[in-house]
C-alpha cells in the first residue's frame, strides 16, 4: 500500500500492518464518562446528514422530540439523544458496563503494549479483543451494539406502517395493537438512544482498552499546551449538572485530567477552540469536508458489509480497531510508528502531555469521529431504510447498492 506524507495517508499502511500482524484490539475503561458530550453529538450529526430523508423521517417520528430548542442546540434529533445513555447510567446501573470493552490484560503475562513489530512476539495475539473473554455474556459495548441493533430490526417491522397517502405514521389500528405498538415504540426509542451512543463509544480508542488502568482513568496526566486554552466545559455546564462529579473533575484546572478524559473531552475541546471558533457545527463541516476528500474511507468503514452492527465479526473488528488505536496512539506518548528504531514509550502517571501529543493525536480523534459517524449512518440506514413494501424499495432504488451510493455521496444540504 502506498505511503504518503500526510497523516491520513498513513492510515492505510497502519491499518494494513494491524491486520497483518494481528495487533491487539480491545476494550474499555470501567469508570469513564464516554466521549464527552461534544464527541457524541458530532458522531450523531455526521451520521444524521448522511441519512436518506426517509430514514430521517422515521427517526424523527420515533424519537418524537418536541423541544425544538434542544434540536437546534445539539444539531439534530439524533444528536439530541446522543448523550442520553450517559445521563441514565446512574439510574440504570446495569448499563454502566455497556459503554466500553475491558481487555483483560491482567490475565496476560507481561500485559498488553504497543509493539511496532508484533511479529517478534506472537504472544501479543493473546491481547486481541477476545469476545468470550472480554465481553462475557455480551456485557460490553460490542455486545450492547449487537443487542440494541437486533432489537431495533425486530421491532421496527411491527411499528412502522404506511398510511394510504404514503406518509409515515405509527401502526395503531386496534386497541390492543395500539398498546403493543406503544410498548414497542418505547423500547425502540430506548434502543435507538443506546445504539447511537454506543456506536460513538466504541470508536473512542480508550473505550476499548486495558482493564488494569481502567481504560486510562487510573493514569492522571497534566496537559500543557504552548497556546493556552480555556477548556470550555462551562459551555456545556448546564448540561453537566446531572454529573457534577465529572464537572468538578474536569473543570476548571487543566491538571486534573486523566488519560481517559483527555480522549473523551480535552483533545476535542482544544481543537474546537483553536480551529473552529468554539462552534461544533464548524468542526462537523470540516470533518465532513475531509470525508468528501476521502470517499475511500466510507468504503473502508462499511467494508464489513450490511447489518454490520448485528454481525459479531464486524462488531469485534470495530472494537479491535479502537483497541489498536488505544495502544498505538493513546497509551503511547511518542511516535514510534515514525521509525522502526524508535521504541514506544508509554504514558504513565503524572506525565505531561504537551503540544506534540495534541498535534499528533488530533488526526486520530478526527478519524475516529468520522468512522463513528459513517458507521452509525450505515447502521441506521440498514435498520430503517429497508422497506417491506416494494414501493418503498423503489424509493430507495431497490437495492443496498443505492443506499451505498447515497452514503458515498454524503451530506445533503
Ligand atoms: C409525541 O409527543 C407528544 C408530546 O409529548 C405526545 O402528545 C404524542 O402522543 C407523542 N406522539 C407519539 C406518536 O408518541
Ligand atoms: C428544551 O431544551 C433546552 C435545551 O436543552 C432546555 O434548556 C429547555 O429547558 C428545554 N425545554 C423544555 C420545555 O423541556
Ligand atoms: C513476548 O511477550 C511476553 C509477554 O509480554 C513476554 O513475557 C516475553 O518475554 C516476550 N517474548 C519475546 C521473545 O519478546
Ligand atoms: C440488552 O438489552 C436489554 C434491554 O435493554 C438489557 O436488559 C440487556 O442488559 C442488554 N444486554 C446487553 C448485553 O446489552
Ligand atoms: C458478517 O460479516 C462477515 C465479514 O464481513 C461476513 O463474512 C459474514 O457473512 C457476515 N455474516 C452475516 C450473517 O451476514
């Protein structure tokens, strides 16, 4: 594969290496807040703008959000619910473990580390994300994605019908059917909110990460930039009230970051302030423009095929992918991939992460957000875009291929 000088050009070769050498993949931290609110909103908005109108309408109808201020503020109905799963994790404690994958590195002699040439040590494959070991009883973000996408597929056939005018409505003919339908709608809303959030989470590298340091939550770091930032939690302060502990932890002093929260929040907030005038929509536009320049990325992110979110093989790949990014870019503080003789140095407690770390990692953050957006769009289009009636199939071009081309064409304005 061709090597190019720009950062993105390197993904091909990096990913090929990962595949060839069976690098580790894996899971997530035990107590982090997920991608910060911004990350989830960005993933949801990137996805939203790639959906067919029909799918957008279905999702709008299903979510039935009447607060238009909320939609304006977050950017789309999907973004308006993208952080719901974090807000309920205290009320639904069973859901807390669904936000990440813990790679059981504690069970592996020597632990799991980034190896520029894992060929030298085949034992590193023990470090791969192993579903049976790292997602027992489907309890991890990969299992949750399988769970909620399956529930949505099964429920949506019963819930959505077409009126004679071919306008979307919910099926509610008889009374008992009505009750059932509303029960399904409730379940579907919840499944959709979880799925939207979890597809975001599985793309945050440190949400597929080591058990031993709780996905970087146990590694306190300092964040020193050349150019002072006013990290902007205040902007969202009112929306953090449900989790004052996290507000306190992250705000207002930079030195209270840990490696996990750096990736959830600090890196994104820094780029937002530096490059996008603190406007989330500017950042989304830039990411969309980047994706337009790289149509091959859409193919890459959707290469596992249709219904990837329902397919173990694919969801394991998504987790493995994040895990290898975690080892290579999050846990590692230098840039060993730049030269075969540079040994990787891991971030450790108390380390200062500086301008270099920020500058070299932000392309990874951007790529992960884009990957999450594309896969969320593809997943939702798979689930909601396929119509049972042949008329609707025609609307859609009648084939998966046409859905693909819609995704490839990208953002509609
Ligand atoms: C949508 O929400 C409104 C206001 O909360 C409610 O009155 C209405 O019944 C809901 N519609 C559906 C289809 O659930
Ligand atoms: C609508 O959403 C906005 C923004 O989150 C919030 O401030 C407001 O209280 C909400 N309004 C209602 C009626 O819930
Ligand atoms: C391979 O990795 C294991 C675990 O990290 C380590 O104990 C062992 O010494 C390594 N072997 C070689 C040849 O590097
Ligand atoms: C699957 O979804 C159900 C309903 O929300 C939930 O009770 C269960 O814990 C979920 N399991 C996984 C692995 O996500
Ligand atoms: C799941 O994905 C793999 C890899 O793309 C594919 O070979 C397999 O056929 C898929 N399984 C199903 C049931 O679609």
